[in-house]
C-alpha cells in the first residue's frame, strides 16, 4: 500500500520528505534492538513485497539512498565469482532484479554490469520473467527520471542489441518483452550522444515492423516522440489499482 501511495515518489514538492521518512522508518526498524527475551535487531517484513515497494518509489530516492539500496541487492544479483551464496526464492529474486532496474540514479558502469548479467540469462525458451523488463530499464535511451550521465553508453547497448536481434521468442509473452526492449534500447531521444548508430536502429526497426506490436514502438525508433501513458505504465512495471492515477 505504501509503495502504491508514494509511487512514483517524485514530482510533488513534498515527495522527498515522504520518501526519506519511509527510508528512516525502515532502517530504524532494522537497527532497533529487540525487547524482552529476543536479542538482536528487529527486521522489517521482507520478501518480494519489500522489493516491490522500493521499486515503486525508487524515483524518490536520491543517488546516495539508491546506492545504499543496491548495496543490499548486489550480493544476490552480482555474486562474487567462485564464492557460494544462498539464492533467494524465485519470486523474491525476480523482484530484486526489478528493484535494481528501477534505480536510475546508479552510475552507468554499474548498470552496464547488471545488464550484461541479465543478458546471459536470456536464452530461448528459458527467459526469466524479469529479464527483458530489467534489461530495458538498465539500457533505456530515455529514462523515466534518471540524469543523463547515468545512461549506459550507446556502444555498449549496440552490443546488447546485436545479441537480442538474433533471439527467437518461444511464446507471446517473450515476444512482447523482447520487442519492447528492442524499441526502448534503440529509441531516438533527440540527443545524439546517447542514441545507437543508424545501422543498428534500422535493423531494430525492421524487426519491429515485421512483428505485431503497438504502432508507437517502431515510431519511437524512427522519430523522437514523447512517452505515452501506456508506455510509462509498462516501464514502471505494473498498473495502478482502481482509484489511483499518475499525474
């Protein structure tokens, strides 16, 4: 409920206060000593819902808080090579990836590492439910709120697209996620410094036109257009409950 009510966490003058208050509540609960017979810190409710909440309000976190949140995610998402680690349950693990992908204020190098880790998981017939969406957010040419200096370099994204263009989706869900990722990674932004080269963009455009997808997807690759409400909803990762609206 908190995640929905504070989402997206930026835009209103009091959002910063609200989101920072939420951060203090959560961290205070995690560090408070237990009373009575119990010893050690009292941990807040965790699991998948915890990361869903942070994903929804991530835009309201400043760069330092986003980095602190990623520090909790990193051991599971980018585990050290050769060292065993306890992988979280599948649902929680998926939401951890989505939460990390929503942290647009992370530096471009960190996003590059995360994107490469996701790309290795994209295999025909066995694509994790979070993979295409997360890769889309990590490599997006037009971010929802992140600064320009946190956009992954276009040469890196061109390599990602080279791999993605050879992908063959096994079902409709994979096809939709794949096509949306292609469109966002090759999107025209109006800023040449972050756009992929013309050859790559033309290859993406050809794939989009040869598949069934919303008309706005090939359009955003061919020309500079503003994000539509449906596109924003897809990028946020879920729709709002009845009665709540993005303004």
